[in-house]
C-alpha cells in the first residue's frame, strides 16, 4: 500500500504522516506541493454527514474520496483511472482525455459562472503551489487543448468555488436537481463537495431512490 494511502487509512496528522514517510525511506510531501492527505478531523466530519452524496477534492480538483451515495448518484468513480478523476479534466476536456468522474451528465444551472469559478479557483491554487509539477502540467495541457479554458484563463480572476445548483440526469430515476455546496479546508486546501435536495421535494425522493438503487453496485473510496 502506498505511504499516502496508509497514512489516510491510519488517520494520521501531518507530523505523523511525515514520520511514516521517513520510516519507509521516502521523502515526505513538501509544503509547496498539493497534498492528497485527508486529516483525521475531516475524516470524522465526513462520517457524520449521513446519507448525503459527499466527495473530497484536492486543491487541483482531483477527486480523492467519495462515499456510497456519491457513487450511487453520479456513477462509480473507481472505474476511472486515478489520474483522470479530475473535475478540471471533466469540465475542460482535451482530445486525449478518456475518463470522467461522473458516469452520466451533470448540468450546472449557470454553466458560465461555474466554469469561471473553477478556473479562478485553479488560478488561486497555481499561486499557492508554484512548485507542483502536476498542477503546472494540468494547466499547460488544458490551455493547449481546450479553447474554452484558454479563453477564461487570461481573465486573471482569483477566487473559490462555493455553491452551485446542478441537474443530474440519472439513468434510473431521471433528472434530479440538487444544490452543490463546497466546504474548504484552509490548511490542507481540500474541498468537501456536498449534494443536497430541498427537504420534502420530489428531488429529495429521487435522491433517496438513486442511493438505494446504487447500493448494490456503487462503492465508496476506501483509500
């Protein structure tokens, strides 16, 4: 098991994680690089969010963790290679991209604002992690291969991605409209993405049906 995955499984804090890396003869991740470590406190919060579809993304919008409800609602991300589980690559694909973090369409209510928010958040990450080669390569390949991203990037906007409303076209229960909220961890720069529906609404019923329908096939990320 990779050191990073073992550190997450043991719910180690950053100091304990770094010690584990050194015991394994490895160099701990530098502070100037994007981390995929989910702190113990965040892991405890995730377990208390109940049946809501929840996922955790890194600063570069790589999908790191998800629960059963997320996989049931959007399709199982484990069928996609880890390096392709990227919201940026999903929203701004280039010709060589094959993987998708959602198995069926997810449509933002205001796609323009949502795209701009993702680009602004990625720009903020590029300033915070200038030494991260993976982030630099993601930006370079997306600028070269996606016209929409290349149009938005020069705007210079910097900001976070906070909330949105999306419609998910689920193959079993049909269209489900959900609110998407993003909770950010300022220290680890991780993003908790949560989907909820209006209480008592038809969308909430469909969300429950999608979760039940996916229980036998969808799997959470145990890394």
